[in-house]
C-alpha cells in the first residue's frame, strides 16, 4: 500500500486560517443578530458573536506577539473625517 503524502502546515499558516475564519464567522453571527426575530435565539447569536470576538482578539494578539501582524496607528485626520461623517454635531 503506498504511503500517504503528508503536508506540513506552519504555525503562521494555521493562525492565518484561524483569523480568517473568525472574521467570516463574525460577519455571519452579526447578520444573524440583526435579522433574527426570536429573542432567545437572537441572544444566543449575540453570545456567539461575543465569544467569537474574544477568540479573534486572542488570535490577533498572538500573531502580534510573534511579529506576524502589526497594527498601524490610525491617522488623526482620518479619525476626524469619520467622526464628522458618523457623529455629526447637533
């Protein structure tokens, strides 16, 4: 019987896949939270979304610790533009 070919996946590839999956799950959970009409089920989706957010944060922190991901500070002009757009003064 021929030996099965094995593929080695690096820690970085695994973490990249985890982060990508968490982003996709977050989108699905958020959509379910918004569109669900049953209160109990919506609360379950909110809890799943919250848990997913925590996992994503942990994974991103690990990637940053390993130097695989860096977050650039937000540009202050961009922040002000977004603030003016979404939080207009009354």
